[in-house]
C-alpha cells in the first residue's frame, strides 16, 4: 500500500510496479499507467467540481463502499487493533475500522477540492491549534522537523499550513506512475510547499535544517534495516526510521509533533502543534538516536490512542520482524 500518495484511495489503485513481472510488455505498461492516470484525474475533477457538502458526501460514500469491499485491509486493521488494544471488544474494533474508512472518504473529497481554497476560505476546512508552539520552534532559527503521521487528513494539514503563509518541505515516496505523481505533486504544492524524495532524505533534510526551514515527516510506517531500528510501538517492537532523530541531534533542529485531526464538534480539521520535544543528548549517538526514536513512537502512540478512528490501521506497521520472530500478519 502506498502511504504517501494524496490519499489512501489513490494509493489503492493498482501499483504499476507489478507490471515489471515477466511477460508484460512495455506497451501494456504504458496503457495501464494511462488508465490509472485517467481514473485519478476523473475522481479529482468530478469531486472537485461538486459543492463541498456533496463532495464530502460522495467521498464518505466511497469510503463506506471501500470498507465493504476491501476485506484484506479490514483484516490488517483488525489485527493491528488487536495488537494495540488486546482488551477491546471486536464490535468496537469494527466500529473504528468503519469510521477510519469514512475518514478516508472525507479526506479524499477535501483533497479534490484543494484548488478551490484560498487564504480567505480555507478556515472553513481547518483551523490552527497550538500554532504558538510552531512559531516558537521556528523562531529559534535552527530548522523545524514536524513529527507527524497518517492521522485524520495529513495532506490537508500540510496544504492549509502553506495557504496560511507557512509553506514547508515534505518527504515523500515518489509514485510508480509518473503521470499520477505529477498530478498529485501539482495539488500538494499549489501554495508553496515543496517535496523531496525519500531517496534524498539525509541530504535534503540536513540542507533544509541548515537553511532554517521546516520539513514534515510521516514517521509511522514500517521500515527495514538499516534505515530502521526496532523500538516499541504499543509494546511491540516496530522497525522505525531513526534518521529523523540523528538529523535532529546533529543539526539542533526542533522536533515539533504536528497532527491534523478531524474535530466532530467543529466539523473541520484541527492542525495541532504540540510543544517541541526535549531530546536525549548524552553524547552516545546510537543510544540517543534509539531513545529519541522511541519517544517519537510514544507520541504517535498517544495520538492513536486518543483518536483511534483516525490512524492508518490498515498499514502493516509491524511487518518487519526481528530476526527469528514469526510474521505478525
């Protein structure tokens, strides 16, 4: 599953890398890429042309349908919830999973509407919460690392942050379909945001911190060694990226938890910034990197516990296992 596409529904489109299997011609590959692009373009344009209430209703309807038909993702989500909340009743897990898909649909609709938003009307979609924490970290002048994850509407959070005059850089995994990638990139960067690929992670991150810039990093996905190390997540070792912790210690950048959460009372998203984290810095680089990465996981775990309907349980977060351990899935 491609977690850093504009939205989970776009990511659930067939992955073009499968076309590299033997027996598939280049012509077929190009045809499939064109069909994928046409499908994504269609959804973006159709939902983006609807009045916002209708677009949201359509998106939520698509999310509900996806929950019914995407059994594999439901099973992954149920397994993850069982790991995280072993005492939770099965009925409550099913409710959370359904609400998660509903949230995906709402997120999809808002993403399709992005070109219509301006600084004047964007507060209909999202509002700041704790912005002073971000301002304080930015004022230090050593760069800001936004510790975030796949909560609520991660694409909306970075977008409205830019439309309110605070563009950032975002670490992304480029999509296999270059045409779809370019289309998604166009939406993401409408108001000054920039992206750089995970392949340029270390170099791009250090350069951004040296320039005093802000970079948003989704840190809640499964990794593999050597980029990832095992630290606990809900009490179970999870292979987690350690590069953010290393860069933060090396550069002196502030690490600010930042999550975009759907608020039922407000009927809009809250782009929440918590105070900058106090990092362990004992001089033992490896121990400090692991301690700080574990702290990052605890922050994400806390949000997933507070807002269980809004975290991406359909992702196989514990897929990579320590040597000798059986698969969790």
